[in-house]
C-alpha cells in the first residue's frame, strides 16, 4: 500500500476551486454552479490500484489506467469522485433530469416558498417542428413570422399564469394549492449530488444529439465547463469511449463486414431484414459515419 500512502500524503489538486459558486448561464435564465466536490483523476486511479494491488504504477500510467477502466466498463473506481451542483432549470427539463435516480436531490419547494418568478421564453426563430419519424423528437423550425405570434402568445400566457398565482397568494390561498396552474416553463432550483460514474451516464444520454435541446444545453455546460476541468483524463476517455463512440449490434456488424467486403447486395438484404423503419434509419446513420452508404 506504499503507493496509496504516498498519494494520500500529497497536496490535493484543487481542480474546481476557482469556479466554486460561479454560475454558468444556461438558456435564458438558468444556471449551473459547483457547490462542492470530492476527488479527481488521481482518486479514480488510487481506487483502482487498491483493487489491483501494489506495484501496478510501474505497468500503467494514470492516463492509460483510466482509459482501460472506462473502455472495459470497470465503473467502481469512478464512484470515488462526487460533485454537488446547484442548478436552475425550467420544470419541463427538470422532469427529464430527475428521472436519473442515481443522485441525491433537494429541490426548491413551492409548498414552503413562493415560486421563482421566472419562466423560460422562446425566441421567435426557435420554435421547433415535430419530427415525422421520431415521436419524441424535433426537426427544423417554424418560420420567424409564425414564431413571433407564438412567442407573443407564450408571453401573455406566462404573465396570466403568474398574475393568477400572485392573486391567489394575496387572497390567502395556500402555496401548495396556488401553484397548481403554473406552467412547466417556470424555473425551479435544486441541489444535485452525484458520483462521477452516474454523472458520466447522465452526460452520455443528455449530451446526445437525440436528447431534448433544453436539457442538452445543461448537459453540455456540465460536461464541457465543469467535468472537463475537474477530471480531464476521465473526460478524455469518456469522449473517446462513450460520447463519440458507436455501439454496433450483431446485424450492424454483419452489414459493415459485407460492405467492407464489397458485398453490397448482401448488406442490403441484411438491412431489409430489420422490421423497424426507425432502426433501419439508425443503421444508415451509423454507416454514413463509417463512410458507407446503403439505401
């Protein structure tokens, strides 16, 4: 355990101290700020070497070990690092956020306190169209002319909802009941504490191009502005093996193998055997990234 003892005796690298309490803006009125954190790249390595035993430092560099752990989904060492964030998010984005049930959460309570007087507003050129192929996704935008009317109506609706809420409070209605007609665009705040393993899982899903744009904006700030600075070696490995990697199913491997061998007809036959139109589209997208084209 000599190596471990040496590491424990060294001064801690305060990777995020310079941004503690600093609000990183997100959307029109949201933010993410670091409240506290524990551990760094060295903590992941330290935990892994306890498992591997002494002497492994001679075999593996820290960077190589972290990449090995992430590449082979050896997740326990990443649980040794934790971070606590203070976030301010629209309620509709927060509903998706809270589905990640692997964190400790304490949210602003509108039973005890007056609701935050802020709601996310949509610029006229940012009204997204419903995707024809993805029921839970969007594709493209309405024209600015159409969006101006929607933005104006949105503002009127939010003002009416807020004034109605304020009138109820003024009349003495209980806060827990007065809040019931506030829109999902209303901002909420929460403390969110999570270990690095589960944070990376959150980022892999929420930084993906298919995630809703609003929560993707929060994930991008957390990943690129905070995690990349906190654990740069882990972030590099995460980017290589998770965020910008690609999962291939058995059929997809067969298709790629056929295309690489110049057997386009065989590749098409395999693709045609996939019953789901959406899955076939996903296959085409993956093939395009790999430099192949199949219709």
